[in-house]
C-alpha cells in the first residue's frame, strides 16, 4: 500500500533539540517545618509531569523541578533553558519567589 499525502495535511518539520525546564510550584515560599518537608511533595501536580514526559518523548532535554519550599529556586534556575513551563496550584501563584 502506498502512502498518499493530501494537500491539506501539515508537513512534519524537524525541530531542533530544546533545553526545557518544567517547574511545579507546590509551596507558596520557603518553609521550615518538618511536616512540610514530609508532606509538600505529596501535593505535586500531574500536568507538569505530563508536559515533561511529552517534551522528553519529542527528543528534547528536560529538567523537572518540584519546588516544595526547601529548594533554592535562584540556584536551580540558573542553568540556561530555552523554554520554562511553570505549573502551580492557585494558592501558590502569588508566591513572590520568582
């Protein structure tokens, strides 16, 4: 069977390999309580993980960061990246840490 390309079908172009960072904001800001250290990681969102997986399957270099309040965001985001995806819960959008 011969494959026929119809004129209205988009042509697939090869995209260069991108460095993508996916940031999942789980906490509003820095935290010090040990309970938060244990439990914040359990509230990670599924969509940033899905985006990271899709980008990786497309052949890009992906780095996934889940900010739970203990990481140093300025140090983590120093590396160069071409695209930054930020996912957060509504309560953590006004974090002021970025």
